[in-house]
C-alpha cells in the first residue's frame, strides 16, 4: 500500500476551494489512485462508482484545469511527481 503526502495548503488554494464537493473528492481519488509516476488508469465508470458522482470525462478534465491530462489509456497528473 502506497503512502502519499497531502498538501494541507490546498484549503487556501483558490482553484481547489472553487471546486464543487464532487470534484474535490474526484481530485482526491485521482491523487490516491495514480501510480508513482502520476498515471491513473482511465475509467470514468470506476471513478464515478468510487466517488459516488456522475461526471463525464470531458467535464472532469475541464474542471481539473490542466492538472489532469489525457494520455492514451491514462489520466496524467503532471505535478504529482514534483510534489511527492
């Protein structure tokens, strides 16, 4: 089981606090489920089931404001490596 650092300053980040509760839990799920390289298997069905949300991939990518990038069969979180 991987251990992850969390940014306690996220609660002061305008982007994060502007997200709806659904997208905050989606963001946390992505961070908790990506690989050490910041890659998360692309499955909007699994994401919605685990987060109890009903978002489309397009809506999710737009809400993440370039913090999540489509990469073939994965979602890529570019800043994950730098932060961890």
